C-alpha cells in the first residue's frame, strides 16, 4: 500500500532508533525477508526461532538479525523469553507476517525526536488477504500495544491471543503496519482449528460457562457483528467469506468449550 510522506527522509536517515525489534519465528522463510526489510533503522533486531525446519534461521542471520533458538514454550512463555533478550530502552513487537511501512518508521523517528510522552503505544494493523486490503469488519481497525518501554511490561499467562500489559499511560500511533496474515484459506482453517482448541482450553481453565446453544448464538452474533455492524460487506465477496470464517471459528470455540466442560458427565 502507498506510504505517506513524513517529516523525516528515510533515505538520508543516519540515526538509529533506540528500539529492539522482537520477532517470534517458526517456518517463516517465505515471509521473513519482507518483515526484516527495515531493520537498519533500529538498534537491534532479535529473532527467536522456536524450531523451524525451513531456512528461517539462515535467512534471518543473512538479513542481519540477532538470532536465538529455543524450544516452543507456548505463546506467552516464548514471547517473554523473546522480550527478555532486548537490550534497548524500547521494544517493538513485530510478527513474522507483518511489514513495517515507511510511514510507520517515519512516525517512529518523529516520535523519538523528543522523549516519548507515554510508556507504550498502540499500533494499528491492516490485513492483506487474497490480494485485497481488508478495511472493514473486525479485522480493521486492529489496535494493539506493540511499542513499549523494555522495563515496564508484563504478560498474562494465556494459551493463545497473548497481550502485553504495560505500566503507565498508553498512546496511539497514526500509521499502519501491514499484516499479511493467512497464506490461503487452508492456512486459515488450520489455524482456526488450533486457536479454537487453545481458546477453549483456556476458558475451561478460567471456569467460563456455556450451554449447548452457545455455539449457535455466539457464532450468529459474530457474523452479524463482522458483516453488518462492522460493515464487512464493504469489502465485497471477500468480506462475506471472512465474516463466515470468523463465525465458524467462534462456533468451534464454544463447541469445544462445551465438550470440555461436559466430558466427565
């Protein structure tokens, strides 16, 4: 997507941002090069590989990242290990399927011209899927804390959809990060199966209750919310397909949760 001009000319930029870019990686050789294409602007880039069987490790080293290898410990624990490797005052959490735009990097340089006001910043991501930018539905906007001080964070112990908790106030950045999420529909379905199982297990541990109708009511509302309330229909046929896929994943979540809660009856 098009990058907007900013106050900083990146081609003439000689300063380095006081940021550790932190990336968790496993079998991402087809996307990692794009993710690492802007690391020259940062104090360091750390890639924690958790068992790749492709060329991800070699590619990350070739791109200039500091590469560490560790066993997979789950989303939260592996992410904690990754962030603990940071050596700079700020951490930028980037996933291997994400790309920093010139607009985003320019905004970071403008932000760090003076000491940042907040201890963390939310970043908005825009998804590209099936060669289309998704600008509506529940996928956009998608704000998450991704930039934060390296001495001010903690994480809740979650099996899936882990998030950062930062002391102090949080601000928002205006520019976008590209999110090249699922490779195709088969990838989406595979991850939906995996994440719905982890979600159900987490909620069962949290003693979340549901009944035999929950999978139907929650999935129906998920479709209505994504396609109608969040205007997913403005993304055309793909918007309908995405809303359907999200509804199906919600159905799986509650179906699996209901099974876990009632498996001993």
